[in-house]
C-alpha cells in the first residue's frame, strides 16, 4: 500500500523501494526513492511524509509502525 502511494507522487516510480525491519518497538518501513524525488516524498515542512505516516498508521491500527525516508545520497557517501 505504501509503495503504491509513493509511486503515485514521484517522477521515478520504478526506483521506489520499501524494506521492512522488525524491532522490539514495532516495524520499521524504510523508504528509498530516486534522489530527485526525495523532496516530493518529504514535502514542505514534512507534510507529505507525515500524511503517509498517518495513512499507514490508520491501516495498521493494532501494531506500531514507523516510516523512515532514507536519503540515498548520504548513504552512498558514507560507505
């Protein structure tokens, strides 16, 4: 569901990748997009990202889920 929502707002939908990690505090959904689309996913003042979190939170009422938007530009330069 989250992948479908994000693909609808980016210019490079084929580059959208969602990975899931389970932790003791709940699930973490890591969102990776084309660096050119990062601003679209985050939105002004984080509004788009917050809206995505709200929608996903409503869908998974019984579990804790956190969404992290990963900056792939910084990820490449760290390694």
